[in-house]
C-alpha cells in the first residue's frame, strides 16, 4: 500500500533523483497511443460512500472540442479542502466530448487509485487505454491521508467496484445514457498500490486472518509491511462489523469478488492481507507489475507473491529493476513546490525515467487487456515471451 503516503504525517521516506535510459518494447504498438480520439468526463455515482467517477473513452470529436487540459497528481489530505497538487502535466483528452459509438460497445476497465490519491493521478493511463478502445472508469474514493482510515477502505473498496459496475451496467442498458458505449459482462480492474489490493479482492482474493497474522509475526522490525499489520490487525473487529459479519473469521474471509471481473492488474499492489491461502482463491487472469526497489510495497511481497500464489491459469509478472513505488503514479512535467518540501519522493525515482517507465507499463497493461478482454491472438503471443525485450525489465509469464 502507499506506506509513504500514510506515514507522511509520521516519518520521512528517502528518495533519489537519478534516472537511466530504458528501452521500451519493440515490434508492437501497445505503448503507442491507439487510433481513437479520447474524451473524458466526471460524474457522481450514488452508493455507500460518495464516488466521483472519472471516465476516459473513445470520443467523436467535433470542431468545438479542444483536446488537452491540465491533469494533476493529486493527494487528499483532508475532506474540507481540495486535494494537494503534487505535480501537473498536459493531458490529451477532450472534456465532455461525445461518445464514439462506431465500434462500441467497448470493454470496461475500472482503474482504482492508490490510497488517498485522485483518479486524475492516473489520467496518463486512462487516456492511453481509451485510445486503444477501452472505456476506463476511475472512482475517486471518499478517503483521505489518514492511516486510521485504511481498515475502512479495505472493506469498502471492493464493494465500490461492484457499485460502479452496477451503475455502468444500468447506464449501458437500452435507453440509458451509455447505451452502445461499453460492455460490463467481462470487465477488468487495474489498480495501483491499495488499488492493486482492490483489483485482487474484486477478482477473488480473500482476506486471511490466520495467514496474515502469522506472516506479520514473522516480519523483522524494519520490514515496511509491518505498517499494514499495525493498521489492520488491531481493527479486525471493526472490519468484520463493517463487512456485516458477526465475528472475525479465523481464516479466510468471505469472497468479495464480482463475477463480472474477468481480469486483474496489480501495479505495485498490496497482497499481504491475503497471505498465501487468500491469494490462492484468485483464479482469473492476472498481471502483476512492480518495482524491485519499492520500499512501500516490497516486490517479493507484492508482484512476486501475486504471481506465485494465485491460482490463475494465465498470469504475467513484470519487474521494473530498481524502480520505486510512485513511478506508477502521475506524470511530473511540472512539480509543485509543495511536493519538493514533502519528505516523500513522489516525482523522482533512482534508475527510472518516469516517461519511459510509463511506456513499459502501458505496453504490458494494454497487451494484457487486449488478450483477456478481446481474446486478441497477437496480444496473447506478446505475453508468451519468456524474456522481456526491455532493458531493465524482468518477465515471467504462464499460460500464454
């Protein structure tokens, strides 16, 4: 999870600013923008907690539409104030443009932000996927930078994925505002950090009290995973009550997955609360990408554990050598002064140039979604390679 975020109030997390050239995959256009113009809009979805939903979608542009606009890497520190802007960049989508229904309905992809981060933080990825013919729905959760709220999000986030899918399904029915735009019967969830936890839970991974407790007890005092242990284990009673349970399960918790989620993508995603048995309950195709230098979600306990422990017949693990946690977050073309004063390296990463890292992430995420939501044989073939064509990338793949 976003340990650096949640500990921002409590401690300092160091970061570097060196970068190195990374060669992106060749022989494919998955990291290049697709053929569709992109539109974006924001709506509110009724639910247990307020959800502001950001959409990116294939657009039919008119002469009045103006692609572009400022996108923000945003962090929510309090409900009473606007999110803190860490950095900005120029986006490429047209606000409120008309839907392009010519090739619809398009597969739906839910994009789950990291804890206390805004959906706009991932506009770069939302735009890219929409240009390849996906409709991306990214919920802004009602959560702020407070470690004491993490247990609530652990319970509510998977529910809210289903809430968004229900809403999208209703809007896509005949006579609905999104008729002909998207299909929700086979959707994917993509998430960063605690969004990665969300993607896995929505796809079938289950909390495991006994396994999580045991693995927490085995950790060294310096292990960053202890943050999750300290945030969740004392609140298991509250979590069980919020989930509608009479008591804390001794082992696996109920299945919070949604049958419409046919694939999951975890970007530096947390898997520790699932432990071994809880991850084994996830059997849909999964892509796990992480940075091997990540100290917030250590690679071995994140992407590597997801690949090793899930029961998925088709799965991919991608390791960005020496990359850290926030290389998966927003572009940082213009870094605000407030970010430079924060004790968290949001916009710098030793060994990885952010734009290059995003190219690699876009490549694998797009190929995976094309393979799983469109059964594209070319994408399946790309994912079958046993060795990454990228400098600085490790790859493991199974079932393709």
